C-alpha cells in the first residue's frame, strides 16, 4: 500500500514538473517572438522613415552652407564704376540710368524716285557742342536726320562728316536736351576677352534698350561694308545687337565707350545670333575729331592685297615659317609698287591645290613682328599718309629691307 502511494505521488510530481518545464520553455520562446513581430512604435516610425537603418542610426543631417557659398553670385567684376566695388546686378539699373541720357536714337528719311524711305539707328553724344557719333551706313544718303533723346525730345541733326572706310559718321544738333550729357571714350586696346559689356541703343526702333554680354573676342578684322577696305581691331561680343543698334555704344562697366556697334554675324537670320562686332574706340578717337574739323578722314594706303601665311603658302613658297603677311597682289603705281614689293608670280601644286607662289612675305614693320596679315593692316591703319615705314620681307627665302612711303587711299576705291 505504501509503495502504491509513493508511486502515485512520484508520478504526479513528475507530471507537475514536466508541465512547469514546458510552461517556462514556452514563455522563453514566446516573449522574443513577440518582440520580433510586434515592434515598438518608435522602431516602427524609424523603419518607415529609413528602412534598413539600425534603430540607433540618425538621419544624415542637412548641411547649411556658409552665406558666401549658399547665396547666389550676383557680384559684377571689380571694374564697376559705381560707388561700391562690390556692386550687385542691381547696379546695372544705376549704370543704365547714368548712361542712357548720353545715347541717342536716330531716325533717317531717304527719298528715292519720289518715294520716302525711313530707317533707324543709334548714336552717342561725343561732346557738349552737340556732336553725335554713329555709323556711316545709318546716315548714308539720308535727306533728313532726326536725333531723339532719352526723354523723348526730338531735334533735327546735320551730317557734318562721314567715313565709309571706318563706317563712322558724326552728326550735330544745335542744342542738347535737358539732362543729356556726353559719354567718355575708353581705351579699347586694354579690352580683354571675358569682360562684361553692355550695349544701349534702338533695336527694331525700341529706343533705350540695354543688353548685357561679354567680350567674346578682340582684334577682329571686319569689312567696312561699302568699300574694299577692312576695319581693324574690331571687338566681338555676345551682347545682343540687332538692326537699329547700329551706331550705338558698346560700354564697359566703368561707363566708357569701348566701341561703336556696327555689324552682326547672323548666319543668314535677320537678327542677332550671338556674334556682334563693334568698331573700336581707338578708331573712333582717331577719326571722329577729323570728321568734325574736315568732314572726311584720309586713311594711309600701302597698295597690296594679301593673306596670312599658312601651311600651304609656306610649302608652296619654300619657307620655314607660318608667320607673316603674304602679298598676293601689288596695285600698280601704288606705294608698295613704287617701293619694289612683289606679289605672286605663279602657282604651285600642293596636294592637288593651286597655291600662289613668288610673293613677298612681310615679317616685320619698323622692327615689330608681323604675325599675320591683320597685323600689317593694323600697323598701317594707325599711320598717316606720307609716313615712311621700314618693312622686313622674305623674298625667295632671303630677308630684305624695303622702305615704303604711305599714300592716301584712292577715293575711287572707297566708292
């Protein structure tokens, strides 16, 4: 009996112990499972914001840049003439207000065959005597010229001097309107590619228009238009220039006129394509006073036509340099002809091309290197008729010195 009671008690105890063990095991298994499948609200939010991040990882902070970096760059180059050397783009408004009173819109009337035509251009006031600079092609053949000032006042203008070779003209009004003032000429020889410039004028007869751009090239040689001669040292700009801007000023941010807007390269389109040209202030400074005094300007003349030396010309002429001004043609009885300069005497075949040969190559002018034909044109352009120049040339590969006395350009060439 005792043995039976003991066995029964032991069986019950084992059963209870087994139940307790199962309960503890289930508890240990159940709690982690709940933690895994039922995240806390904090963990659930964090997973929603950044899936895959550990609970302790913070979001990458948003950096605040220093003010001088975070703010947009609105400063203009230091050459701004306004009081603060750190002028912002708002200063363009002030610059316009200062310069626009010196810019003139020009209206021209031309009568042909009983019909009256009308055209528009621009100009700028040169002095307090009423002299205004514009393009020759703006006022050429005009029977009546009207100057319209910035505040709307109109005045009849007289054409007192023109020069087709530089495409410059000077007109004059009896009196300037109230508030109108001259613009100063800058030094176009100091202009550099990348400088900010503005153009103010009368594009499409929309007076008082200003455009902003940069100098995209300097030292260009451009055609004068109505003559076979070229204008040296032209300034190229991407500031928008359109019909009606002709004769208006191209200005630096000091407010100085560095050029007279004259031409655009448009690829056949009737409007600006980002390439405009201005006659340099160095030419204006030389020509305008003479036009005021004498009504015309006499340019010096060498009497040659040519091209810059290049690889083909070098090979055809047996040279060892590609620098110099090659002379194709010497005009009969001109200064170069009288000095004994020679043009091409024939051609040579270079890889299937007929290349001129036998012409002189100018490599120096008064001891200054002549790198290309433009260098020769520029040097002569800023001389005067009657001046002597010493040219160093290559003839048949040998260096020679030739003295040339410059003459005035024949008037027949300018018609």
